[in-house]
C-alpha cells in the first residue's frame, strides 16, 4: 500500500506548485479550434465591419469613404422604413409570442390526457425549415386559398384581404406566420420552468384560500422570471435578424411594406453589388441587436429578476 500511495502524493505536490505537466499540450489541442473560430467568425466579422467604411462594389479595389455609407443610410427613405418595419416585427413578436406561449404553457402543464401529443403539435412548427414555413403561409394567404375559403364558409367574407398584397396588411400577415412558427420554442422554455415550481407553494396557497388568478400573480409569474428573460431575449434577437420567411413570402413587398434591415442588406450586397453600403447596414443591424440585448438584460437585473 505504501508504494501505491507515494506516487500519488508526489504528483499532488507537483500540482500544488501550479506546474501542470500537460499545459502546453492542451494548448496544442485547442489550437485547431481557435484557428477555425478565428477563420470563420472573428476575421469575417472585422473584415465586414471594415468594408462598411469603403465604396466596395465587389471589385478588387475599394476606396476608404469614411462615414459616407452611414450618411447615405440616414438619407435613404426605404432603409428608414425598413428600420421601422424591423422594430414593429420585433415588438410584435416579443409581446405576442411571449404572451401566447405563456398561456399555452400553463394550459399544457395541466394533467391532460393528450398533453404529450399537444406539446408535440405546438412544437412542430419550430423545427420546420424557415423556407418551408414561408412557402406554406404564402399558400395559405393566396387569394381564394384556405384562409379565404374558411372565412367565406363562416360567413365572414367581408374580412377577406389581399393578405400579402396590401401595404397595410402584409406586415401583420407576416407577423402572424412568424408567431405561429416560433411560439413552440417559447412554450418549451416555459414548460421547463413550470416543472421547477415547488408544488408546496400551491398547496400552501390553497390552504390560505387563494384562487387561480392569485396563484398565477404571486407564485407562477415570479417563478417564471428567468424563463421570461430567456424568451424575450431570444425572441428579440431572432426577430431583429428575420430574413428567410419574409424573403419567401413577400421579398419585402408590396413596395417596401415588409422590408426589414436584413433583407435590405441582402439586396444591396448581393443583388445590387453595393457591398460597402450593404456592410454598413449590416453593421448598424448588429449594433441594434447588441444594444437591444444589453438593455433588456440590464432592465431585468435592475428590477431584481435573474
């Protein structure tokens, strides 16, 4: 036994001195991952940011133009409209998706016979590819399509609209499709949080004679604070970057009624070849996303939520 323990004691003394025998080899193991990370993320990020200050048109030569692209952006009415549309989509998704997910999660948390099947049904849209979701809802919104047929069958033909062809309705049609697709993820986050709420809290409140509304307001709502933070943050960041569904459903139309910043970036860079201007728009979008995430996290911490 003595000969077995002695090497372990000796090794322990070496480790206490802070001299890790394999530290250099560990760095070599991490080097490929660091190189890959820098190549596919760090370098393109800084290269794209630098491109925003040039007049690059896709050719080899690009001259430095300072803040010209950003001044052009401020004077571009279509781009300004896209900023408003991006904010509208983000706010609508944060409010609508979070509220709907909370209500559905509370319902699905009850002891229902088909609870598992219902959870699967509500989560299924989230795992569908965004392009398929865009094509599906484009079909549903077609004149004379399923939505119009249902409204006509219910005697609500007066509500039929050019869902994707009206400048005042198209953006809301897109928002409905986005909420339908992404609510399932928010439901899962809330369901996971509801499983962690101690049953003893509800038992104690029942003894005190509390009703369902009081249970929700004083027990469920505070306990779901972290889950709400996660849902709001992820929904907000995802909405600010939305592209695929709008590209398929409307391509920003009619006119610029559904144009968002990510779509303007694509059109300026890859359709018109204005890589410098497109990079400037992308940089502004990145700053908006970072600022929104920071403000939301700061506000939650300031109010005492985690």
